[in-house]
């Protein structure tokens, strides 16, 4: 990567594409609604654990119609191992009810309506738009926030600033894939503690000043 400017977004994108050639959302889902619920469950919880919880949940309540009619206590029972289960159960039942009452049982396809649903913030909405509806969005979770600022792609002080900066520097056609690339790089290489800088594919063009070498 000699001659490439450090922090160059195109170079970083190309390198991460080589590192994660088959990148995709790691949450298991069959419908936009199931992805929405799974993403709500993923707050403060690993995708692996969510994928262990959702099969039984969706077997009993596969859609907003059935979930909205479920008792909150039963939802809590089914998602307990995902953490914060009472709040999550309340939000899942609430968003299901609102989808039935205000959106004819269909998950909205725009950010403005998604973030009006209980428990759905900007990050969750962008995950759904990206992975379920193929929209060119960037969902900024802790991994994306950390990697983007460490590498020099952005210097945002909050997730929304990082989101706007990434949208500005990356071509629209790359946004959908970039979201997953940056997220996975943060999850498996550029970790919060003890980042694997020695084996990192973008080590030479990363602007992280505290590299673990």
C-alpha cells in the first residue's frame, strides 16, 4: 500500500473488501419484521446470542400480528437470555402493535417512520433499511463508531456525526457493503481492547495513534 494516503476511504474500503469478501448481516432473519425484532434484541447483546433466542421466538410469534397479541410475560420468557428482557419485550410488543395499527402489518421502509416505533433508534432503523430493504445506509453502532474514528475515516463526536461523515466520503454504491465491512472489522480485528493491529490488513494506512504493535 505504498504511496497511498493514510486514512484514504477508497483504499480502506478495498482492503476490507478483500478481508471480508462474503460480508453480510450476521443476524438470522426471514422477513424485515424479524430483522427489526432481532436488531432490537441485539442491544447490549451479541448477534450469536440473538440467533440462539430468535428461532423459538419467531416459531411462536413470526409476525407483528401474532407478536402484538402475545402477552409481554411470554415474550420476556422467550428472550430472557438476551438481557434487558423486560424493556425489550415491552418494545417488541409495542412496535408490533404500532406496525399493525399504523402500517397495515408492514415494516416501514423509511427512517422517519421506523424511529417512531418503540425501541427503534437511528442505528436500528438503518440496520433494517440496509439489510432488509437494500437501502444504502450506514448504521453506526459502537464498532462502526470506533473503527471509523480510529482509522481516520471520520472524527465525529457522536454516532450521527460519524454517519453523516461516512455518507459524505463514501460513494453511495458502496454504503450498503461498507456498513458491514466496518462493523465486522471492529468486531473481529479492531477491537475496543487489545486491537489486533499486527495482523490488521489496513495497519499501514490507518491513522490510529495508539496501535497495539
